[in-house]
């Protein structure tokens, strides 16, 4: 089975801190994605990557950046955390071929105080 | 721009009753459609997907969905609901992007099951 692992289930940080969320997948997938999930808004795509060192903006990239130095790892960075970034963050990965399903991690619930 | 509408925010059904969750999409080309389920505190699990061909798609856990192009719908159904089906369900449409595709999700329908 595909395993997508997010480094933390719960994380509490302070306003202005630099925050790193880590995601690792074990299936040699080319594509990786970061979403945020908020009640009543569903999932919204922040950034995705289709290859090492490649990244593309999603629908809500403002306030975030990403890093993909190795194929299996995709990091989401909050350069200066703000309270409106308190949310559930979900990582996903998929095979490079068109329309292969995205496999999700269990999420990181991030609170910014 | 593509969009996905799930008209029902919350649905409650009795165990053993049938279930239909509605999904309408807006997309200019042939849609690639997905249903995901999320149990509390978990990530999303793929239930089923539609790419082409037979408009009635079978998925895991006894779920099925029917693609109706004329109605721009992709409703999820289950003939007999189990208590373990209580979860949140998300419909999504795929759109091609750089190197892969991106998903646009609906806002979700929360399902409660009465024993």
C-alpha cells in the first residue's frame, strides 16, 4: 500500500515563527501536493510539485513556500506564521501518469497562537 | 473555471437505509471525477473514480456513483448504510496541469448514521 507520512499530527506555533511541515511518500511517486482543509471550505490546493526541484502554485499559495530536494519528500514552509494559517494541512502524492489517484496522509493540525 | 458543488452540508440516515450524496460539477471538457471519504482525524481515502466508459462506477465499501453528463452530476450511492460509513465525503473534479492533474474539491457532505 502507498504510505504518505506527515511528520506531525498536531503542531502549535507562535505568530511570526517560521514553520516547516514535512511529508514523505514511499511509492516513488513523481507528484506531490499540499492542501489546506478548513470547515465549510473543503480542501484547497496550496502548491504541488511534479518533479524534484519543480514546484507550481495552486489556488492559495500566498504566505507559503515549498521545497522538494528529494523525490520522496515535500516540505511546506510558512515563512512567518499568522493566525489565519491555523488549519488542517494535508499532503498527497500520485504517480506521474495522467489521472492516477492521489493518496493522502493523515494530516497535520496546525495552530498558530 | 471548474467548480464542484455538494448541495448537502450534512445528511443523517438510519443504519440499513439507502444513501445518495449529490455532486454537481462545472467543467468545460470531459471531466475526471472522484469521490473521497474522510473519517474523523484521518486523511482522505479514494472511494471511486470516473475517467470514461461505463457511466456507473463501482467503488470500495459497497459504494457506486453514476455519471450523468446531461445533468453535470456524479452522485454517490449505497443501498444499505452501515454505522461505520459515518464520515465526511468529498467529490472532486480533476483538471490537467503541469506534469500531472490537479483536483478541485467540493466543500464536503458530512454523513451521520443513526443506529
